[in-house]
């Protein structure tokens, strides 16, 4: 049995662990299995809903913890039991929604296992998103801010589906309007996400390291987008995949091959063992 070098690897899911066809290659599966069999802890750390990521983590044969909603929710994979839970009170969620409504932006609101939207259900972009995350949205009507207030919804995040060519401009504007109170970030070229400012993937990796009794310098974090920046900065080894945003690459200690080429397998083989 190989001797471990880095004892904990936290990996983003979309754009990092899975390829652009939403698949996990056999090479990556085998590398993760080997790492875990040797005593390593492999944890998926994603912005996805818990309902969306749990089946994926189980399909990989992982045990232990999984991180959802950028770190707002952390749960046990086998039982599904939530061991860390956070979110935003309805007044804050309504404030975010009103800001987006004033900018005429489509809104998704995430509350536990439920996804609410003000996007018409026949919208092809929404339907594609639903297929990817394997969650069907519930239509909440045009005025999401009113829906949130009336139902006093406690939520983990709010997201905007945006075209790739308009993402940067909208991200800058929302950062100016909301960034002093909330975490405004991007997890894909078509998403801008707003969540509690105290919950991010960096805090999640610290939680995982403490939970497993692993020094932070013996952790690896790898990702592809802005929401991965906090954990890439805080881990002992921060990795940006080749398809990552330039900002993440600049912050990383190492740039791997792309998600389509098996980046996770490369990192496990190169750094996981002594």
C-alpha cells in the first residue's frame, strides 16, 4: 500500500471532477478508489444542491462528508444526515431578489432540497440546467422577492442564469451592489451565485481538515472557477485545472491538465502519495 503525502483532497465537481459531457472517466474513478483505499480522504466540494450532489458522491463509492452550496451545507454521504447547515433569512434573500428584479434578471432561489424559479418552465436554458443538476425547479411567479417574503423562505443561495458574454459585466455590478454583505461568485460561465458571506469553500476545507484531524498544509483543493478561489488559496496545495478561469490560475500553486483529460487522476498520482 502506498504511503500518503497529502491526506485530504477537496475537489470541485462541475468543470473539475466531471468532464464536459458530465461524465467521470474510469481513469479518474480508479485513481480516487486507489487513493481512498490507501487511507486518503477524497471530498467533493460543490456549489450544487445537496439533493443534486449526493447521488453523484454515492455513485463514486465515496464515504464520509460531502460539501454542497459552497460550504453552506455539509452532510454525511451514506446517511444523508446534515452535520453543518447555514443559509440566509428571508429578508436578506428578498433584498437580493429585489436587486436582481431591478436589473431584469432571471432568478433561481435554493431552499434546502427545493429550487424555485421565476423563469418560465418552457425556457430551454432552464430545462438544460435542470437536466444537468437533476433537479426540477418549481415556478414561483414573476415576483420572486414577494414569493420569498410571503413564504418566509430560509435559503442557501440565489443564482442568476446569464449568457457567457454578459457574465463579467453583471458579476461586477452585483459585486458592487451586494458584495459587502453577501458572497457574490461564479461557478460556471453561465451562472452568478449569491450566498452567505461567511460560508464558502475555503471555510468548508478548514472544517473538513478539522473534522478529520488533518493539518491544513496536508490538504489539496482543486477547481475551475471563482467559487473555488477560497479553497484553492487556503489549502496546502491549491490546484487550478487547465480549463480554469485566469483568476483562479493566478492564485493556484499548480495548474493541472483539463477536466476532460482527467485532472483529478493526475493530481492524485502526482501529489497524493510520497
